């Protein structure tokens, strides 16, 4: 339990510094440190990421840096995708969800490792590409309990051509929206199965994570961003390997 609470601050720091990465830490923390089932952990991680993202937006300068047109273009289809992803998740085992989650961690590590692209001025994104991206991220959010920031942030920089700070702020808003929708739908499905959430653990981790996010965002301007991103990328690869190793026996039984 103590390790889970300590890891909560790391979840927040990741979201505060990068505008992504919080959910890819929250899910393993709940499964391997708090001892929750994959289904409970997916739902709980969405709650934690929702609280941290909202807190960061309310109590930092990020709320003034949101690019609302792109937030709408990604957010509306993201809600539909999140709802669809949660329905898909109800049809598969928790081991399958964890396996998909591990694959998404590898994708995230690849995106984190790459050099951050520079934004271009006055180069609007293609609407349909933004809509498709929002819907796809939403599916991942509902299905695997990820906030989707590791896909949203590159999309906002490379497709929408936003600078990093505006992309980070917009990503946080979209994470909060998608994660909250995913949490509501997944918690309802969880209740239908007779399972309950450990609210003491979730609220404690979310509180520490929110503090970590505010601290991380405040000091992140002084940190070597590219080194941090590459270090985080390596950590994600190791974490994905752990998840695959732990879920492989159950996946073999399913197959």
C-alpha cells in the first residue's frame, strides 16, 4: 500500500510534465502494488487520471493555454470512442485488456523517445484526421484504461501544429474528458458484475498524484525535457515487458 501511494506522486509528475503518461503508470500500480484485478484497475486508473488532470488544469496556467477548436475536434469523437471501448472491454478478459495496455505502452515509449517536433504557425489540421484520432484515442481509453495523452500530445503537435505548452494543456483537458467518460461507463459495468472499487486507495493515490502534477508542471521548465522523455520511454519498455510476463500464462489459457 505504501509503495502504491508513493507511486501516485509519480503518476502526477508524468501528467504535469509531459501532459501524458499518467495512466500507463496508474494501471500497473493498481494491479501489481495495490493488488487489484485488471477490471478494477482499469476503472480505478481512469478515476485517478481524471482527478489529476482536472486538478492540474484548475490550479495551473494550463487552463489559459487550451486550444479550444482542437479540443472540440478531438474531444467530441473521443467521447464516442471511449463509450465504445468500454463496451468492447466488457466482452474480453482482464488479461486481454492488460496485453493491449502493454502494447500501448510500447507505442507510447516510441513516441516519447522521438525528438519533439516543432510546431508550425498557421497550419490548420485536417478536420477528419483530428476526428479519427480523437475516436481512436477514445477507444483505447475505454478499453484499456489509458488517458490517451501519449497519442493526443503528438497529434496536437504534429497534426494541429500547436506549441508544446498549448498541446500539453489541451491534452490534459482531453484526458480529463475521455477518462471521466470511461470511468463512468466502466464503473457501471463493474457494478453490474458485483465488483466494487477501493475508494480509499483511489482517492489517496489521486490526491498524491494531483500534488505531484502541480509540482511537476511548476518545475518542468527547468528540466531537460528530451532526457526526461527518453528516460521515461525506457521505463515504459521495461514496464510493458513486466505486464506481458505477468499476463502471458493467462493469455495462453484463454487461447
